[in-house]
C-alpha cells in the first residue's frame, strides 16, 4: 500500500466512469504496472458500494497531482483491457452526449458497448478455432445427432474453423465442448485478421437522373469536411441510389460508412440493396441480434474490418476508426429518439459526430422533420431535392372521403369499397391502413353507458379476441377477462365501438371472400410468421389486401399496390400536441407513398370527419413541402420548437399533489435566477394523468438561448434529483419529441 499521508510518494490513480445513476466519475488507485498499461477507453472492474461493476477509464491522473483527502480511495479490482475499446473520438462523443442530455456519464458510456463487454467478458482479438483430432470417430457419435452434425462440418475443414462461423452454421459451442471432452476435437486461439477487404462493386450503379446527379455531386464536393445535407426526395424518387453512389466514392478511399435506419427488422429490402451493390464487409447492429453476434458485428466495426455499418439508433455510438460518411435514412422517424433512460436523439448525435469527424452527413426523407427544415432555413444544413419518381412511376392522387355523409358498410365508405373491388379485379393489390391494433378501442354498456376502463390508467381497455377473448390496456399491459354482462347494471348487451385492425380484418374477410387479407401489426406478425414470409407474399403479385398499422407505412417498396386506404386519421388531426400535425402529415404521405410504385398510377383515399381540415387541404392541393413551410412559419410565430429549445421534466409518484408541490417549489428556485431568460410551463398534469397506477405531472422549460438554458438547468436538475422523495420518479428529456 502506498503511504497516502506522505505528499511526495506518487499515487497511481485513474478516473473511471462507473455505470450508476450518478453524475460524477470516480477515482481509483492501481499498481504502477497497471497504471502504465491503463488507457482512456479501456474497461476496469471496480467495486462500488457492494457491487462489482465494469467501468470505463476516462482519464489517467498525474501521479504527483494533489490528492483530495476527503475519501479513502479504493484499488481497482482488475484492468480488463490492455488496448482501449473506445477511441478518443468516441469518448469525446459520449462525454458530449452525457453533458448535452444531462445523463450520468457511466450509463452513457455503457450504451456504447455490446452487452457482453458491459458484463466484463474478455474482448478477444484472438479467434477460437476448432480443429478435428480424430477423423474416425463416426461410430462413437451414433447417439447424438448434434454431435454428428458438428463432426461432419469439422471434417470438411481440416485446417480448423472459427467458433463464430460454426455458431452461424448452427453448431453450438456446448456441442463442440462435448466433442472436445471425448478427445475428438480441440480448441486453439489464433490471431484474427481484422484488415479491411478491398471494396469493389458487385453491381453496376443505376444511371442517375438529373436530380440524383446533382445531389451526388453536391455531397461529394463536401468530402473530408463537415457538412450536413438534407436529401428531401419524394417517396420512390431514388434516395437510396444517391446514398449508394456517394458511398461508392467514400468506400473507394478506404473509409467506413455508417448507415442508420429506423428498424432493421422491417426493412429487409434496404439492407439487401446495400449488400448486393458492394463486395465488402457489412456489419449489422440491431436489436434482433443475440449477444455474441452483436459483439462480432461491433468488433468488425471497431477494428475497422467492416466498411459499411448498418444499424439502428444506438449504432451511432460505435467506434469507427476510418469513418468517412454518415447516412441517416427516414430521418423524420421517431425511433431515432430514445424514449427512456438516456433520451438521446440519434439524428442530433449524428450531426455532432460528423462535425467531430470532419465528414459529411446525409439525412434523407420524403417527409423531413420540421426540425431539419429549420436547420436548412438557418443555413446550417444544405437541402438537396429529388422531385420526380425514379423510373416510370408517378405520384399517387389523394382523395378525401367525408365520413359524415358517406354511405358505409362496416365503417368503410361504399365508394372506397367499389374502388377496392376494381383494383382487385384487375389483379392489383390494396393496402388498408389503420393505426390501431386489437378489435375495438371501446367496450360500452348499451343500457347505462358504463365503459371498460383500465383500473390503473386514464384509458379505455381495448377489446381483443385473439388469441383469446380479453380486455387489454395498451398503456400498462393490464389484462382482464372480457365481461359477459355490465358490472354496473348487470345488462348483458355490451357493445364494442370503433375499429381496430382485428375487426377490420373480419369485415374485409366478409366483404371480399375471394381475396386473402394479410394483416400486419404487432399482434399478427407473430401469428402469421415472420415478416419475411409476409413480404414474400406481397411480392408475388397476387391480388391481396394488406391491412396494417405503422409497420406497413415505413419505407417499403410494394410494387403491386395501387390503392391505399387510410380508414381513420382524425385522432391525429384532433390531438393537442403541437407536433401532431407534423406526425399526421408524415404518416399520410409515407403511407400514400406505398401506392403506385410500379407501372400503374396509384390512388389514396382518406376517410375523415374533418374533410375541410387545413392540413388535409394543403396536402391534397399542394404537397408536404408546402405543409412544412406553413408549419415552420406557425412555429416561428408561436416561438415553439425548433424556434425555442425545450426541456421536459416528467414527475411520477403516488400523489398528484406531491408532484405538483415538488415541481412548483423547484420552478420557484429556477425563476429566481435573474439571467435565466426562459419560460416555465407548468407544473401541469400529464396528458394521461394516471398511468400504471401512478400519477404523472409535467413541467416544460423553453428558451431561445440553448447554452444558457442548459447551463442553468445543470445544477438545478441535479439538486432536484438529490432532494426528491425516494418514491418519486423524475426524468429529464432534453429536446423532447413527445409531450406524453
Ligand atoms: P426512395 O428511397 O426515395 O423512396 P428508392 O431508392 O427506393 O426510393 O427507389 C425507388 C425505386 O426506383 C427502386 O426500385 C430503385 O431501384 C428505382 N430507381 C432509383 N433510381 C433509379 C434510376 N436512376 N433509374 C431507374 N430506377 C431507379
Ligand atoms: Zn350497464
Ligand atoms: Zn392501464
């Protein structure tokens, strides 16, 4: 033990980001030998309280730096890595993100690591290779099919096979270990090859049209320096082709490209387009991977072996030694914003990362966010427009159906039904969109108007009949039996009102008995089978009816769909959230964009009780850009985001009074700061005041001066966390996307 009291003896210390909900990093001592090896970005095992946690070294403290005598420093338990896992730039990005979103640094650092590394598992730059020792073991394996299978594969590769490849081929590590025990094979460690492959074209690029050419050239001019581009292109205008042609140049220079998409599982075609264009290593990072595959993909990215990294939101934090371009497709999509815990927005982090890296970043969408248009307006982003559909496809025409006067069958306008029939008779496909799953959103008593409500939330139960009859709360997950009589008046006639996808499926089956109805929502995808299966069906050109929720609206290419029906958009038109019009317009345009992508022109029908709503009129008579410009002006005049920066404080406890009092008191403290220059809205009850049995309240801070707002909030927020009762939950959402 070094003598801590003597000022002259050097003390070897490092600063560590520990994954706990605390805002500081913590200092630990270590041996001189470990100190020499330790580097920022490496993992260390440390004891914290009673736990053993995996932290990240953020700093080496000079041995002669004065020691604060306040705490007795502990020794680290173990230095886990000789090489840093996170490079300097990734560390900078994470530190910036933790500060910007005011979230504990240790937790933020953990976001950047695959689960196995978070758990402290060794990070091997060595591969486990399995080699056969006994080539005449057939007879000994009669009893185990798995072992026979593994043995056969090993026999095919006398020089040995990497464990991860065997795993991919379906051979489990346990099986290999069983064979090893019998002396049939052995495991040896070999250095892996992480050098990147040369990238070559696997497929010729398409001949770009004028708009595409301009976009590609515009972006390529900005290579090797930071510039943000908004690729604003109609649905089906060939944005992906623009990405691919820009990527080709960047890859040619030996750089890596990071491509972020909303949900990989739902867009297999986008992935296959990247895969089929280039011969190179592509690492995919998304939530569908198991831990070891995720680690493999992360390693390919982190070592620089993979040239293209395709991932969802959190892939923005992957260390990439040769990053040269970031692409964010469907940039308006809400899934880029993490809605719990560390609430970052991958789009904003991407802009900052490109800035750190000095490389271009492309945000692409047919319905860009108002936030991005505002950046264009302020000269911080360059807009590139694609104004025609690629190939021969034309934009669909939007028709509005007034539900107040329409004759209906099963809640669907007869005019719409006749149009659907016409299309199906011509062997074309129809897409019916309804953003509400389940059978019906309301169950009501016909005699006394009792409604089935969740006992824990301010919300109705949704009626479900699949896979069995039940009531389900979509907010807290509570499930109740479906009552056969009214609990209030004992009446036996209970009626379900409104429609969910399951009810529409039933209606469509009876209205169109000769056509298959394929329902795609969160309840059905598990029933029907994988998305891939549904997808194959859709691409077989049979006259089917596709019915689904949001899942169907996103980025898909359905060449045989010529008619899109949106059954109910009124919820979006009537919502009080100031962002609701933006989301509704995006949804309408995105779902409309699924029509007429092939040779035939498409039509879109919208059912509504508000046919004169200005948003609809602008979309029908003009287009999304006109809508966006209007919205931008409105937000500017009302000083709403993005023209003011916001922070939302959510407060949850068992008493609304307690929430209100607590927030009120702290709002008062903030108001006392004379140079704050911000508005404070609230505290007010949240739009859904009670959720899962707990009371919710909100408070919103708004300011035109972001730096000052964040500066003032920092100490105020941490103080608030410090003082809150232990049963209260407080969260902070910087630049919130939803006020619920
Ligand atoms: P977006 O992403 O803008 O919705 P896509 O990139 O999916 O559009 O392109 C729509 C279709 O047009 C795709 O089938 C694509 O292969 C095709 N396409 C794109 N660019 C061209 C081009 N220059 N010439 C011919 N076809 C193209
Ligand atoms: Zn009743
Ligand atoms: Zn509930």
